[in-house]
C-alpha cells in the first residue's frame, strides 16, 4: 500500500474513532454516574428512560448493558425475593420489573411508588436495599 493511501486510511480511522467518542459522550451526558452503593442517590434523571431514545429496546424486558455486563430479567425464587424486598421497603408500591444490575449491585427493582413517582431500588445478594435512584433508567 502506498504511503498516501496509508495516511488517508489512518486519518479516516482516527476521525471515525473520535466521532464515535463524541457521539457516545453526548448520549451518556446527563445520566447518573456510579455512586457509592451504600448511600441513596437523588440525582434527577435527564429523562425518564434513556432507553426511550432507542426504539429497538423494550425496557420492560431488561437487557440494558453497562460496564460490560448485560442485565437480565429475574425469574423464579430470585424474582420473588427481590419483589418481596422491594415491597417491604416501599409498602403500597407496584414493582414493574426485577433484574440483575449492571452498575454494581446484585439486583435491581424498577418500582412505581404509591404516590406515582418512579424509583429504582438496588439490592445486594442478601436482598438488602443498598441504594435508591429516582426514575426508572
């Protein structure tokens, strides 16, 4: 390959990499950052759901990925235990879905509280609430 062609190809690769980084940063702007999972977070979300901007993703079916981990919906005993723990923490709430967590907790429950507000509860392996996030991201 001649030197001019190599330089043009290298420039194209560099430009597409930089452009992808800019697009990725813009997409992630406004989302919650990793927080100490032993405390409650109250940062307001940029929108009710970042998945709403991606029509091919149905948030009710899980599948969100972060940190190289893809969340999966819980079933069976695990699902029942997380739902029970969520309802114990927020009596009168409605549990929308329960799943594994990609941001550091073992499990999470997406919940609509009795007052209509939405939160995501994070749980450890013992089904203890470790954090509460406003909204259902």
